[in-house]
């Protein structure tokens, strides 16, 4: 019986920390980075990305169409729910925590106590909509656009 594999999962491979290729992502505030680990986030199907957010950075209220599973890799991940940013409503999650976030849930993040890295597992395509369009960094900065389909983190996986 022939098995159909998921994108980027047909052969054994390992992705080491030094292989992670952090890139600016236009939907994130300046300084925040995204790395595609497995899959093709802009296409239908499973994907794994990592998000690195520097100390003090806030991701204002936004939502994703896809259900997401966040795993805190390092730092403390502060997340709150709602359509309005409220620093008093964020909850702290230490490394090793897993957060299940249903799609279409308004939420916000804050690197309140230093840089954090989360790993996001989801079924694409990846989407991100800010509650207030004025909070959307895609309208404010000209940092190099990151196309997650063309940029891969593991050697030999470039499109």
C-alpha cells in the first residue's frame, strides 16, 4: 500500500536550531521574526512555523482563520483574549506550555518580560487579520517581505 505523505514529510530529516532561518514577516511588528519549519503555510495542509518576538513587542488584537496549537519554546509567552489590547488580561505561559487557540478567536500577545519563541502547528493556509487595520504593520513598514512558500528553514527544501 502506497502512503501519501504530507508536504515536507516524505523523507526522514531533522531540523536543528542552527538550521532555523528567521525572516521578517510583513504582518508582524518590526523586529519580530517567523521561520517556516515544515510545510507550506500559504497552502492548504499542515504546517509548523516558529515565531520570535523581541522584548517589549506587542502584537495587537488579531485573529487567524485556522485553529492553532502554540508551544512555548523559550521565554514567557503572554497572551490575552479579546478585541482590545489590555495588558492586565494577558496570562503568562512558560517554556513547555501548550496553548490551543481556536480559529477566529481575537487575541493579542506581548513580550512583557523578554524575548519569546513559540512554535505554531496548524492546518493552512495561514491567515492573520488585525481587529483595527491601523495596527496592521503591513500598512506601516517596508521591511523585506517574507514569502513563506519560497523560504525554508531546512537545507534542500527551497521551492
